[in-house]
C-alpha cells in the first residue's frame, strides 16, 4: 500500500501524459491530429483588424485571408502584377478634363482619372449574425438594447447567422469609412488628396458626429450611406466608380489593399449598437469578409484561428508563373479550386526559442530564421549560395529565399550645416557633398550584411530594390560614386578615394583644414542596451577609417523619431518597406515637398533638389516603359552624386518550410497567400511521431535519485531518534 | 480588529494616490502623449492631425497635472492625471489605448496566471519548508553542509537558465511535455507541469536557506531545550514546536505574496506562452499603453496593501499574544 502511494504521482503523470496520444509534447488538442490544419505563430498581438485602420504586416496576415479588395497580386508571376480578385478585370483609368470630357492619358488637360470597377456577381459574405434575418425578413440583431447583450461575450453567443451577396455599395461604404471621424485611417490624409470630395466628406461627417454628441447620442451609429461622397459612387449593383484628382496610376495598387476591401453597412450598424464596444464586439476585433477564411477564434493572448469560409465561391489556383515554378511543383494544383487547407491555427509565441524548437518538432509548418539559429539552419556554399544545413535537410526542411521589397539606409540630414545640402553658398554645398560621398564609400555595407544579417541582404546601389520597375541590375545599375565595376561585380571603391574626397571636402586626415580641429560627426540612433553595442561600434570603426570621429547619440525609438521629425538629427540609419511595387513608392522618399521636418512627409532626410523634384512629378504619373526608365536613371544619377543617403542594403528574407508544405512561393506584396498553400497532414503526423517519441529513462533516473537521496536521510533520522531513545 | 482593518484601509488611500502619481510621472517622463499616439497609429503615413485627433479622443490633449487655463478645482481635475486616476479608485479601469476593455482582459487573464502561480506557491512552500526542516534536523552534518552548498548554487543561477534549460531537456530532448502554449480546462495541466516545476526548482535555493535560518534560530531557544528535556522525539520537537513558532517570520514573507499571485509572472508567462496578467503587463509596457500600465500598477499596489493587511491579521492566528488595535 505504502509502495503504491509512493508511485501515485508518477502514475498520475504517466496517465496524464499518456492521454495525449503517442506523442506527449504535442501542444495541440489530440482530436486535431491528422487534420488538414496549417500551424503558424504570431509574436505581436494585432492592434487593429478593422480594414480601415490596419496597416501592419502582422495584421495583414489575418485580414488578407478574410477581406477581399477588388484586386490582388498574382501569386507566381514576377515582377509583381495586379490581377482581379473580386473585380471582373483590373480597371484602366479613364482620363477627363475639368469639364468632364475624355482626354488622352498624356494630355496636360487631364483633371481627373476615373476608375470604374465591376465586381463579380454571386460572391457571398461569411456567415455572421449581422446578416441574420427573422421569418419576416427583418434583421434579427439590429435593434438590440444593452440588456439584450447580457450573457453575450462573443459572436458565437448569437444563435443565428446569415449572409448576403457582395455589392458595389459595400466598397463605396468602406471608402467612406476612411473619413469616419471616430476611426483613424492611416491613409486618409493621402487619399483625401486624391479622391474627389473625400476631405469635404470628412468635414460633413465630423459635423454630423458633433451633432449626435450634442444631442446626447455620442457614439451612436453614424450611417455613412446617408452622406454622398462626390468622388465615389455605386453605378449599379455590381459597379462602382472612383474619381481621382489628376493622374495617379499607383492608385490601382491601393485597390489591392484592405483599405479598399468591402464593409457592409449591416455590419457597421450591428457593431455600433449600445453595449457592443464594452464587450469588445467591434469590427476591429471581429473582421467580416468574403475571403476564403473567417476568423473563428480571436484570442490574441494565446491563439487565433481561421477556418474555411463555407460561403467562399472558390478560386482557381494560377496556371501561369515564372519558368522555374514548374520545376518547383508550383503548377501541380493549377486550375484547382482554392483554398486547400481547412483551418489555420496561429499560436502566440513571444520568445524565439520556443518558436524555433516547436518548428523543429514539427508543430509549426514554417519558420523564419533568427540570428541565433542561423548557423544551425543554413549552410553557405563556396559560391555563397545559401542552403539548409544537413540537420535540416535530414528532416526534409527546405529553404526559401527572396530579396525583400525594402531598403535599409544611412541618411544625412539635408538641413544640417555640416553634412547637409542646404547651405547658402555653392562652395559649402560642394564640400558637404564630398564629405557625404566619402562617408558613403567608407561605410562598408557588405561587411555589415555579413556581420549583422548573416549575409541576408544585397548591398543597395540606390533606393529601388530588385523586383521593382526602375531597378537596374549589372554595371548599368551601380552607384559610380561608391562602386567600380570589376570582374562582373560591383566593387566598393578603396578608402584612398574616400580619404581624397574627405581632403577635398576640407578635412585632410579628418581635421578641419582651417582650424586643425578634428572633424566630429553625430549619429542619432536607437540604443536598446548592450545588444546594440556591436552595431554602434561598427559605425564608429567605419568612420575612424577615414578618419572621422563619430559620436553616437543613442536614445529610445520615440526620441529618435522626434529628432528626425524636427530635423535635429545629423545622421541616422533607417529603412523603408514598400507599400506597393512601384518605383514612386521609393522615389518619393527624396521628394522635397515631402520633407519630414517641413511637412511631416516621408522624406526623412529632408533632401531637396529642384531637378529631382521636377523629374519626380513626371515619373510618378507615367506608365512603366523605356521613357519612365530613362527618367528614373537620371534621378538615380542625381541621387548618386548628391548622396543624401548612403544606400545600405536590401534585406533578403529567409524562410524554412517543412517538407509536407507545398505551393509556397515567397511573395513580398501579396499577403493573402494562405489560400494557395497545401499540406500533407499524414506525412506531418508520421514525422511528428518519429521526431517526438517520449524519452522515459530520465523519469526513472529522477525517481532513483530521489530515492537514493531520501534513503540516507531516512536512515540518519532513524539512527538519531534511536540514539536519543537510548540516551 | 474591525476598527484596525478600516483604519488600515483608509491609510491605503494616500498610498495608492502616491503610487499612482509616481507611475504617472515616471511614465510621462519617458513617453509623451504624442509618442503614445504614434505607437498606436503606426509609423507610416501618420499625420499631425491624426495624432491630435487620437489624443483628443482619449483625453491626452489636456495638461498633465495642472491646467492653467481652467478655473477653480478644474485646474486640478481637468488634467490627464485626474481623469485617468480618479476612476481607478472604483476599479473602473476603462479601455486600453487600443480601445479594448481592460477589466475584461484582467478577468480573462487572471485564470491562467493563477493556474501557474497557485501550484507553484503551494508546492514551492511545501518543498522548501520540508527541505529546510531536513537541513535543520541534520544541522552541522555533511548533509546540511552539502545541502546549503546546493542551495547557494541553485540561487546563483539565473531563472532564465532554469527556463531555457528546462525547456531544452524536458521538452526538446525528452519530449515529455509541450515547450509552450496553453489550453483551458484539464488540458491545461500538460502545459503547466513544466513551468510549475521550473518555478519551484528555481525558488528552492533562496527559500530553503531563508527557512533554514529561521528554524535554526528557533532550535537554539530555551523552549526547544525544554521540549527535548521532556523526552520528546526530534520529529515532535521540529513539527510541533519549532515549525509552529517559526510561523511568524514565515508568514511575513508568505502571506504578503498570496494576493500578488494574481499578477502573474512576467518571465515564465512570456517564455511558456501563458496568456496571463504578467504577459499582459509586458505587452502594455512594450506598446506604451499607459491605460493598462497604470491599471496593472494600481492593482499590484492594492494587492500588496491587502497582502500586508492579511499578514498582520494572520499574526493574531498564529501568535495569541498579538492583538491588533
């Protein structure tokens, strides 16, 4: 009996763990085993799921599976190409003059661009209580009082749901929501410059909202359908029209973003009812769309679950792509109806170590590679080609790489009297330019990529990354101020060239030629502690090679942003991720009127060059073609010569994927990639069982050790007690 | 006793105001309302108008502590500090800066935090007190010496090492439990085994040494000598007399911790993916969400005060000589 009681805890443990199936460390419910489920993870909880507010990639990972804007990016084709999603076709703008008469695209009389978008009929929304109707056809849950919501904590607590067909009005309604006074759309400022009447519409809504508040109905539903928006109208049930000021060909890219996804008026009204927001029942928490998946569990503290939308119409897998796609098996499902996966489970992983280990155990289907696990996961060949390590290859894991549509850079503040370009006299400007050029040569980004990014990046010759129109590969694309073309590759110029430029700038040997004082420059950057020290030391070393004394002004990100905003930072390192695959989205970072310090624009370096600005105005409205390329080349030449940035590098994305995942091709623009993926759940189940067999001998050792250490204590106890008894 | 409790509760009010003021000052020394708005609105394409609108909607457009433009009492009440603090005293935590209900989050996350904290606390107390009694029993022997050495070694190791080492051995190499995650109901046990085990083991060193010191101090007292002289066994002396008399210093350290169990563990919850209040606080700090930070600091302060009060009350239970007036 006594022996049995000693073993009760161990027995209970064994029974508890044994209940989990043949593997004990599976973090998912045993009933999900073998299911057609994709497992992924997220680090940061999404802040917004309302498509009018959401702008981060983390959030798009969820929203883009649920919401369907009219357009999307082709999954396989490169360069990136827009294709219809809910639209019948990619809209071609019609250009009109101020009087509304049609004019040619190149005509200087173009006053407006008109986009007419026709959506496909028969597209249905996911099941949702906002659409539920009673026997009389009335919406069931649209006149709820606060007390009706007692006992309601999530959408599952509404017993009825319904659906309805997607209409053009839903798209119009969402565009109106960009101007909603209670919402914060990050693109409202930009869109109000283009969409005719949006600014005035916002003012009217503001007044209407104020009137509601004054009438004691603060936060009551503001029915946007009652307010006409001049530039956006539904033409018929399936067609809507957007009128844009002037020419803005990049507008089509915005039509592939969730800001332009449909939101039905019923849903807006449903969530606006009293008591809903207090229970977190908002569109910001429960997205409603027509996409292949719907969010069925939203617990951003632990996990979020997407399940197949039963009302999804199905969409054929693409049958065109790049030549290499066929060999990679990316056409195996061509023409089949998507999505292929029933359910996607996203688990919250705040720390990298558990995430990585669970991936290796087969509990996540794909993973990024942190610096800590890079050596374990990746091997570089003699030619510099990246591949998986033998350990990964043995597990059937494969590596997918792609150059991101992003640029990391080192900026010189154009307003700074020493390194900038706004000095009143030409001689000072020339000196500052040579100083910037010298620093651009000295900053060895190839070394930076090797040390701090494990080789995951390519050095940048300009702001435009590969894969975006305007990027030139090879000798034609190099930055001649910083690189020479040698043996078929760009070679950074020697430090002697940089030192000569420094001397010409008036600082021979890093000292002011007139005063003899050493040249001291300041780098503003974020400094999060000892982890950042190697990076900051690297910058110091690069400047010391010229030699220039570099002072680091480390601070937190908020202060850093504030300094850049006020134009108070002399030099700083930052980055830009593309919104859309058009050169304009990079070239505007140097557009003078968008100076950060002057207008709070995105030109963080506050660069200004009248010729560049003039060319930018031309380029931004042009269609891709030789003429546009020629102008971009000229703009690149200006940037190379002026060197407002030391063009750092374009980061490379590395991802690891288990062998049971197929149809995965990195796509830096499309976020709606889950519908294309397929998994072999049976293979995954086998591999998991093989990789996670419980090792039981340590339990036995622990038991023996405990017994071994308890025995002498027990023996000593008895001996003492007996000794006391005898005494 | 009741008068004492009521008096102590009244004392708590200025303490809580002070804590609130301190939190407020520290937070806004580091973050401005503009920073908070930018954090919520994102980095890209944020206009000054959007920032002003965000601040106005949440009341962050007012002066921090003193409103020069107001009249009378409004100079103090029409401020961010007053508006954000006053409701806390009726436990109305309002909404987080991202618009979500803080009270609901706290209710939801309290369970997972307690699911780790309570077993860790009880099991840890049992293990460390037992181990300390054992060392006290074998005082001045090799067992005692090596036991103390083990304790010093264990308390010298960072808790992060226990977590990473535990996850590596138990989950990654031996495949006995999931590395991280959480599930509701009975299924939670699978996810709690490892964090509880690690938390208990990580606490053994310091707690055992503390309790051993207390027991050794008691063992040297006259009443213990008297008990032994009466012929009581060492076990009876230890459990019936020493343990009971050592309760006051033990209670001082233990009871005050009980209410704080609600607050969760920042590190353990983060590494094991437990959706508790510890990770909620960490998230809020990272997101510069003042509404959540102040709510969590306020609750922590209230619980600490309650813990101290419970400690005082528990003295009367274990020591009849103590009377609260």
